[in-house]
C-alpha cells in the first residue's frame, strides 16, 4: 500500500496554555486556554506551596500524526508548579514514515520561578516521537525542569528495537540561547552510547542567576544515588543532571533527588 492509498486516520491536534501572575501579593491564574485532547487541572496545593497546573492528555496516549502544544508561563515575582497527571504513552506508529509532534514552551519572568515536573514519557516499540522543549527564563527568574524518557515496556518484556525518539531541549536567558541538547534514538537503544542495559534516561535542568550553590547541592545528592548512573554539570550557567538506568530505578531515584533538592514533596500525582 503506497502513501496515496493508505486510509486516512483520525489524529489529534491539541493545545494548552496556562499563565500564572502575581496579583495582590499572591500567585493567581491569569490566563487559560485548552483544546482537546489537552486539558489542565488545578488541584489544591499543599499548604505553603505555590499553585499547581496538572496537564492531562484525554486521548490516553499519542501516536504518529498527533500534534500537541503545551505552554506554561509564570509572570514576574510569581511562582508555579506544572506536572502531568500520569506517564505519557507514545504508541507504535502506524507508518514508519510518520511521527508525533510535541512542543513544550515554558517562560519565567523576572523574580518568578517555575518547577516543570512531568512524569515519564513511555515510548512503545515502533513509536516515533519528536519533542521540542524550550525554556525562556528572564534575569532574576529561576527554573527547574525534569524530563524522563523510557524506551520500551520492559515490565511487559518489550525492548525498544525499532522506532524514533528525537527529544530536544533549549534554554534561553534574557532572550539569548544559553544551552541546547538533543537525544536521538533511531532503531535499537544505543548500547554503545552509554545506555548499555539501561532503558530510561532522566534529565534535570536548573536555571538560576547564581547556579553554583545549586550545582554543589545536586552533586552531593547524586553521589548517593542507588541503582542508577548519575552525574551533573554546569554549562553556560545551566545545571544539567542525568540519571540513567532501569525505568523503575530511575523513577525512584528522580523522586528522591527532586524531593531532597526542592525541600518539598513532588505534586501528589507523582505518588498516586
């Protein structure tokens, strides 16, 4: 069957945008837009914690041809947390020439802070994902983000031997590019690129005006990481930490690290 005779499959084109701003001395919801299958929930945060936006994909997963756009903005002096309700599932592509697109844009104003804490993205065997994430952080603002990619469903005996993962990150400071990086896996998990038997990789990114104390704290915490390989570095003032290993071990290590590093529990959706 060639491209001209393939059946036309229904695909999703969703979008969400949430903006937090400081009003009357408190961070409040300033703007909200959502289009199926993207939705945003606002649970009550723990006492003393900033407001939370929980992103939901109501379709239950993503596959080739789907296009999702998500944006989170925190204004000057405001503080917010964004997470996902559950792990995002990327299903096997119907066509080897297709892929799904996910675009994430986060922005933090001067004196503001945002913790971007989505749960893991599980890429099924034969799935094809292209994701681009951009963080634009104003001087005086701070950002802490974490993304975890799981290749295949090892608990079901599945390994990632075919498909595509192109996961790109960029950080901009004051409108200028400070750091960019991309993970590309096409075909089998790249054992020769350091993965060995690992099927999960978590990346933690931190941006502050004075990053060195945060870097030293992260390094001390990761030295005690168990059952995973972990490390942290500073690149152009951007802290980048990596945790690599088996999916369950990486998730456990990420929860421990972020809880200790932030000094508070992760959003409740992480513990359900």
